[in-house]
């Protein structure tokens, strides 16, 4: 892979929830942080998210969920990524996710990081750079 | 003020400015939570063009800046209306009875995402979302359970429902019928504000045109059959939560309101038939004075336009009555107990701004749905304001403050500028189509986030005054098994109802949707036959189509 290639991120809003403030702020911060950002728009099914991720050849998917559906959506996304031989795509998330659910999602391998309200967007940018670099190394 | 006194005043101000020139401010900029600059001092000069009778007048008198009732809270306190709903109708019914037993005076129903989006609980798109952010309602059977033991003629109920509002209002009417209560005795509100869904909250189903038709159908039906019902709650709350400034919240919300008025008039309705039942819903954010100015400006702008532009004659058409909810987006996950304090100040601004009803957020809403304990503290916050602080004893106590009046005037002027810009787009729907509101809000949200990240704005516990404690709050957990239970419940309803009658009612609705008939009687007949919400919405989806947004960020 070309070292100059920009990191490509799919910011996705899966499920029925329409709260997109966080997703949009993060999408813009990642773009300002030098990444290629694709935003899916709202009300996406897990199938649509995974299809878009593969089509856009992204390094990472960022899922924004504020509807409490995280414990079903993250595992479903991972399942679909595996079925499509795309399990190398990094999955992170953000939204209203209680601490013990975060632990379950990360321990279960469904997400590599979950960022909750109050996170500095600079921390997200740094985490993505580091994680993508480690993956490629 | 005589010219001699005005001259003394100006001299005094110059002297004071000379003194402050020698001092240094502790920070570079002082600005509101909306990034509006604030002067160090406001004086009579800032309101010298104001006229008491023209701009303020008396409470209950045009232009209603000081309040919509002559006696305000000396007559009756605001309605304490806590938004609640989770899991199934059984659990939510218990929570409502608890809140009523604790002195709450009105109900406010939160629905889950499938109900909001018009899907039954057993639809594949509902997977994982049933009962999560509100209560799952699929049919009349659930609604009967939700209000079991709560006589609907003795309480008013607000329902936060938009795209499928027609169905939920019909379900409420049909539930009351089962309790032996006629529709004309029912009081309450459906949110039914689809414009702000396209702008901010994003829970739409149909494209704008059929959505507006459903809304004017509701105006006409409710005006005739449910006259005490607020047929729309024109909402700035979600616009603000999506990141707008206070002025944007004010201007976009009122612009939506005027768009509904124009739609009603265009549908051939007399403005005074439906305008008295239009109500509003605003956010109470952290900037104390800016919020108070916002509520006061809102009343004045609405009254002026309704009278001057839309020719309303009935005084009730001029009154901007509003519900307030404290700002969910101002709460922090860090040191969550501090949210009790934030909510109290926000609630105080709503009361000083003359709200008609109020929801105070629970400290844990940034983490999960509120637990019973945190919901009780939130309600107690309102009761403390009402009973202990004394702020409800006199009407509009901040009137005459140079600062508050100047800010009220300024917000009105800035809202007027937004109305002009919206007009240039060709109205609200055209501006939505161009992504105008969405971009304005996204820009403001990003600016606010940047201000926090550069420490221009301090949020206690987030970018200053931090500590390493992990919150020890018992969170409300929704048992995943309730989804399965609710799916079984809706399937039982489909098995036990008279399916021939139900199918016919849905076929009648489909035919009516393709005509120009008012759809409300058809929907009411369908829900009486236990047609599910998902089935009714599916019929309308097939006739009306679905809305798609151009995603921007």
C-alpha cells in the first residue's frame, strides 16, 4: 500500500436512531484530521453499512449508536464482515453506551474502541492513526 | 427619560468606561453558549428605543412578551410533565402510576424507535430496538395496557410522536372510548412536527408533501372532534440538541410554525380554527439569560406575525404556549451527579421565561434511561423551584432588566434576519431541500465542539475540574427478553382480531390515501379493528413513498 494513501473511514448511522450530531462532528473532525471520510447518512441496516465499507475500501468503520441497540448491531456487523472476508476492517463506535456494555463489546471482539460523550475528537484521530498503522505494520 | 438625565447617563457611562479601561479582563472573550458576544454592562441606552406598551405590555396582553396568562403562576403552576416510557406497556404503566403518585401533574410518553419509525416490534428493522428508548406500542391492545387504571379525562398526556402521529392520536381516542370517555373530553399533545424531523431529529417516514397533508388532516379533525387537544408541538428542542444556537432554535422553530399556519390556510382552514391548538416546545440550555430572552422573544414574534401577517382574530391564536425540556446535550457523562445542578439552573430559566409545562432531565440520561431514583430527583427539582425559591410569586420578574430586554430585542431582530433568508430560499420546505438548516446546525455544532476542545469554553468535569472517579450510578437495564415478549404480543393480536374487518379497514384507508379525503376517520376505524401501527404505516408508505435525505456533514 502506498504510504501516501489517506486513511479511509466510513462513518455510519445504523439502526432507526436519527441522532446524527455526534456522527457529523466526528466525521468533520476526521476530515480535518486528514482522513477520507464517507458518511452513510441515516437509518442504515447492518447489511448496507458493510456493503458500503467494502465498496469504499475503507480501513475503518465508525458506528454511531444512541438508541441502545449497540449489543445487537455491533455483533451483526462483525458477523457480516466475516461472511464477506472483510474482517480486517477495524470497527470502532461512539454514542450512549454504558461502561459494562463497552467491556463486553471490546472483550468479545465486536469493536476495538468505543468513544463516549465528552471525548476529545483529537483523541479519536490519534487512536485511528495509531490503530491503522499497527494493522498495516 | 428627560434629555438632561440622558446626558448625565452618557457622561456616567463614559466615566465608567474610563475606569474599566484601566482594568484587565480574566479572559479574551465573554460569549453565550451560542457564541454570541456579551457586553460587560447594559444600561438604559441599550433599550432606549423600547416602548413599554408596544414591546412588553402586561401579562395576558398583546404582544404577550411578559406571559400568556394575566396571572401566570399565581393562578396555576406550570405542568410538571416528566417524559417517560421504556420496555413494554406494562412497565411504562407502572412508571406512570409511580410518577403520578409523586405529584407529577401530566403524562408524557416516550416511544421506542420502531414505534417512532412506524414498524411493528416483529419487523426485521426493529431487531434490537424494541422498548430501548421508550415504550413499544404496536396496537390498541398495548395502548389499553399503557393507560390501564389512568382515567384519560382526568389527566393530560403528551405523546412524542411525529411521522405516525395520526395513528397514535387515533389509538389514544380509541383507548378513551374503551374507558367510556368521549374524544371531546381529552386533553393533551401530539408532537406531530414533521418539519423539525427533516431539519434536525431525522425520524421521518414519508416525503414532505404527504406528511404536510397528514398534519392538516389532523388539524381539521382535531379542531372538530378533539378540541382540547394540541394538534402539534412545534419543536425547537431537537434543533437545539442537534447543535443549533439559541437564535437558530428560535428562528427555525417559529419558521416551522408559520409554515404549518400557511399549510392550514392553504388547505382551506380558517386560521382561528386550528391556530389556538398549535403549541411549542423549546430547549432550556445552560446560558441562563439567553434562554429567558429566547422565550420572551418567541412569544412576541409569534403574536405579532399571527396578528399582522396571518390576520388571526381569536386571541388564543396569538398565544405562544410552550413546553420546555432541559438540555440533554448539556449533560456530561463525567461526574454525572453534576447534571442535577445543571438541570436545576436550566429549569429555573424556563420558569423565569414563563413556560407552561416542564420536563427536567435526570442526571443519568447521558448514560441510559433514567432510573426511578434519578427520575424522582428530577421531579423534585421542579417542586423545589415552585415551592421554595419564590421565583413563581411574581410574573416575569426579569422584565425591565437592561440586559434581558436588550437581549430579547436582539434575538427578535436576529430571528427576523433568518426569516428573510428562509424566504429567499422559497420557504421552509425549499430550504430543507437545499440543506440550509442542516448545514447551519452542523456548522454551529462543530464550532461548539471546537470551542470546548480549544478550552475557549469550559465544561466542568470534561475539559477542566476533572477527576478520575468512575460513576457509581445504578442504571436502568432493559431486559433483552422483552423484545421477544412484545413480538409474541403483537402476533397474538393479529391472531385474535377479526381479520376480515381489519383487512377491509386497511383497504378503505389505502383508497382514501389516494384521494383527498381526510385520513383521520379511516385511521381511527383501522385502530379500532386492532390493525397494528406497522400495518397502517405500511399502507401509507406504499401510497406516499419514503423520504431520503442527502447526507451532509
